[in-house]
C-alpha cells in the first residue's frame, strides 16, 4: 500500500491567467514519472492536494478531464500562503500532487438523463472537467440534453473564456452565460444572478439531474429554484470541496455529523445532505 501522504512529483507545463485581476490561474502539470501518471486515475468531480515544498498543500478540484491526456490541470485562486506562492511559480518549476481524492459525480446514474450544470465564479473547475468529459465523442451519446448555466460577478471574472466560446458554438450543449452586472456595451449574454437565470432557462425536471457547484450563497438560492421545478432531492447533486483539509479523513476538519466530506464526498445529493446537520 502506497503512502497516502506522499505526493507525485510534477512539473508546471503551462500557466494560464484566467481573470482580468490575475488572481485566478490555471496550472497544467505533467508527471515526472510515467508510472505516476498511470496511477493518477481520476473521474470528474474528484479533487487533489497541490503540495509545495516548504509552504504546505491545498485541496483543489481537478479542472481537466480524464479524456485530456498527458497532463492534469487545476485552477487556483490566490487567497492564502500556498496559493500565493504557487502563483509566483513559473513554467518548468517542480512541485507535488497528492491524490486523486474523494468521490465523483454519479456518472452511472446520469447516463440517459438530461443534465443541468449550474456553476458560479471560481467553483466552475470540476464542472469544466465534467463538460469536457461529457462532450467527448465517445461519451456524448451516453447523455441526453446538456444545459449549462455559469455566472460570475462581471465578465472579467469568467473562467475558461476560450472554452465557453467553443461550447457556445456547439449544437449539442445549451450554454447560458451570465454576469451579475456589467457596463460592457458589447456584452451579448445574460445579465442577472445565477438563480434568476436558472429559473428562466430551465423549463423542466423531467428525466433530469442537476449538478451545482459554486459559492454557498449561490447554492442557497439556486436549490429552491430546482425544487420548484420538480427536481427531487436525490437528483440535485452538490460538491462541498470548500471544506477540504487533509483529504484522507485524518484531521477531522471536514466532518459533518458522521460523514467525512473528504472521504464520503465531496459530492453529495441533497437527499444525503438533509440527513446531516445543517452545516454545509
């Protein structure tokens, strides 16, 4: 059995600045050892610990899809000691990745279903992974209609703008991009909070599963919208990755009632969460 605390050595292969304020970057890593890449087998929805020697580690959702070969990607917000140091690192620098960790979105239950993906702000990472995974040619026939609602405070804070434009041109996915507000006269998408746009764009819960990942306040006001549309709690899927700490259930910081979010989650249905204390 391998040491769960021992990260795989990786090299930063590419860095993309995602937002106008430069506080969010996507890091693409390649494994130094090919056998480590084979061991790092993940499914959309999982997370990993990014480990920087001498600084510590941070849990981050995996933004790449397992269908994207030769690298693994993470989108990192510059908010703490480790993430600030990571933002100062350069392409070619070496660090570590520990994982993959946690569970994943319920892909087997999602087959043959209409999929509604709702994301907000920085928390669009594992949803990016999921969209890339679903629209891969060999996977797309497994799902019915795919609708995506993604919002940020303003256009400059939207992630993956090239991908958003690419997806918007496809006829097999319905993209609904929104911002809370903008003074950009050339803005051609929606203006409004994510829950409001969800209420406008989602017309039916028939044969559908909804995945939500975003700030707690967005989730709080989006959840009732889905319930009003008829989504039962077992078909509303949420990710609680913001509670992650050690990632393997040792430190105890992530527990909610009898569940350890890092081991039993971070993906839960609303039905599962309603059996737990209302801490999430």
